[in-house]
C-alpha cells in the first residue's frame, strides 16, 4: 500500500488491498477482501463491500454503494449517489442471499443517482445517464437513459455522443457502428 492516502475518518479493513496512488476520502468504508487498484479516488461516504474488485484509475464520487459481487474494470467513473444491487430477490428474513455478479467494463461511466440491477454487464466505454435504472446488459459504447434505461445512441471513447455515421465531432474519432451490435 505504498503512496496511499486514507483520510482519518475513513474505515479501511486491514485485509483490504489498496493500490499505489489511491485516495480514500472522509467517512468512506472499505470492507475486508476488497481490492482497489492504483490511482483510484474513493470519495466521501462511499461504501465498498467485502470482496469487491475495483480496477486502476477508477473515480467514485460521493455517496456511492458498491456491494459484494460487483467488479469494476479500469478507468470506470461512478457518479454521485449511484448504487448497485446484488440480490434479485432480497428479503430481510432470507438467510440465503444469492449474490448476482455485476461487471462494469473498462472506461464505462455511470451518472449520478443511477441504479444498476445485479447480474448484468455494462460494456466498455458505455455511458449510463443520470437517474437511469439499468435492468439489462448495456453494449459497449452505448448511451442509455431512463427508467428502465433504454439505448438512445452511441458514445465515443472520449464520452461525447457519436453521430449517425459513427463520427465524434469532439475528438474526430470515427467508429464502425456495426462492430458494437
């Protein structure tokens, strides 16, 4: 855990692995068995459950909950107050939780206050709009919004929306949209 910053009010279990250059801010909690990569930012009041895996250069904004069964690949962005679920049929009296795994692939971004249902995959460089409720898999580079979330377009690696021909007017990158389908 070289060159790691942990705020004095953060609670980080000694069995958690924190990569070099990562910062864990005030009132965050990182549970046992969690693995956080290098150069990550875990903002105020973030909860990282046991055995969660977080890649490198991941940025997690305030008030995010990442529950057991979630894996975040490199360069993922999680907006303020978004959350994941991890059991399809939760009951307070059920002692046999069935964790459904969720995967957020490299470079994907999830907007503020979004909810991600367990058991799905969010593809590389996909973008989930603020307040969306994601109930099914999201394709790579897809832009999804709403409740339930539905695809309304495609986004570039830089995050800007692609036009109908697959061109990004922000960075001039061009994509063959057939590759995403």
